[in-house]
């Protein structure tokens, strides 16, 4: 069994056929889905989807793209929403210096609030980091020094530096369909070295469909293609990778167990 550790089931592209999408995932051997919140103002919609399906959980958080537009992004508000039984993680939150849809100082401030919420709740932090390796690690290390911080670098497509420093903090690394792309040779090299007990797989759907679906709308069933590819990189059977990554998911997202 596989777990899609990061998808966006609340996005409008999925709305007309959500039942079919969840069923296709099940038929592909995907036994659980974590649907991710990107705006606190849309949390009710995310949470309703998690409540609708027994094998779907959710998170609560503000994507860095939305950091400037979300009015209440403080730790207290995040913690209040995180009390819902289906909420198993905090985020996605972090820094995106590639698009910079929100000012950098606002991104950093909101990220710190999420780190505080993760520490206080004991829930893992789901981290988005793009073109911001050093500052991401700086803020995570700051949070870790205060204690009780765990999490995952989601949709990892960055440098060995970020992977090594995140792993040193006890974080997990989640691989998406990007790892299957022909030119992703640096990422593929990193994927071979991630410790077996720290590896997750995800779709980040509806984005980043893996080969052979690249260019199409992504969906949770396609995490099976990413898992197959990563297993090949690591020289193991896909069944073993599924077993290891699923165990890792439940270890990290213990509230889902």
C-alpha cells in the first residue's frame, strides 16, 4: 500500500469527479491521502473533504504564496483549527523566493507562526521551500532549538545542502513526480541517498504529473508511478518502497494512525 502524502483535493479541477479520483487511487494501491490546506480562509472546504472519506486526512496552514493575503495567520488561530480530528499536520508553509507572490518578510513571519504552531501542537510541519534553502534551514534550526519540532520537506526538488540539513534536524524528505523528469539528474542522485526511514512519496496533484503522465493533470493514483521510479533508482522492489514509505508516513503523521 502507498500513501500520497501531499495532494490538493479541494482544488476546483477535482470537484466534478472527486469520488472517482479517490477510487482510482484505491485501485492503484494508494491506501491513504493527505489533502493539504493552502489558505486558512479555505480550511472548511479542505476539512470537509477529509471528513467525507475514511482514508483521507488534512492539514491546516498558509502557503507562502498566500502569506500576504491571509488575514489571520498567527499560531493561535492555526492551533485552534488543528484541533479537528482529521488534521494531522501543519502547513503547507515556508518560503518561496522563486515567484515571490508575497513579500519575503511576510513569508518569514508567517513561516515562524507555523513553526510555533507545529511545536505547540506536536504535529509535523509540512514545508514548502523554493530558492530559499539557507533561510528555510535557518528558521527550522531556530525552531528546533526551542524543541519539539518535526516535519517534512515536501515536493523536494532542491539541493543536497537542504536535504542534508533537514535530515540532520530529523525531518523527512518527500519526492514528487519531478524526480521522474529526464533532466532531474541532481534530484535523482539525492533520491538514491535519502535514508529508507525518512522517505515519503507524493503527487502534489493536480500539479507535476510524473512520467508517463507528464503534461496532464496529476492525481493521487499517479503516486504509484513515482514510487516505481524511485524504487528503481534505489535498486529495490516497489513493494519494499511502498512498505517503507507508508510506515514512515504513519510514524511522522502519528495522528493519522
